């Protein structure tokens, strides 16, 4: 009954990663348009599923793991050293909002 030999396994893995990411890190995307967030999820899902279909699950999961390398570079090196922003907490918020190009006036007054 339960099998991991279908494309649904990849869909589940990507969905779990995005669900956990949104629950734990979603506050950093508070001003990102919802359609952009959904689009990023769908694009990642499409890429992972296509790679899995054409090249196999192992390559797909390796590629999914490699997606985290730029994230680590940005959060561990680029933000703290180049922009003066803590890569894990997004503080100071004013610099983080400037970096993202967001308006600092969160209440729109």
C-alpha cells in the first residue's frame, strides 16, 4: 500500500521543506507578495519533479540539497560581512528592510 516509488514522494519532500520553512522563517518574508512566494514553491516543485523524472530520485535529492548552499553563503557570509545584517535574525530591521527594498513604515501612515 505505501510506496515511495512515485513522484508524490518528491512532492511531499518539497512541500514539507517549504511548510517547515514558512513556519519557522516566514516572518522574514512578511512583505513579500503572496504570489511570489507561491510561485517560488511551484517553480522549486516543478524543477525537482522534472529532474526526478528524467534523471532519477537520487540526482533530484542531491540537487535539492545543493539548493541550500547559496542560502548558507548568503546567511553566513554575505549578509553579516557585506551588509551588516545578522543572517539568522535579520537584525537590525532597518538595514534588513533597506536590503529588501521595503518601506520601513510598516503601518503605512
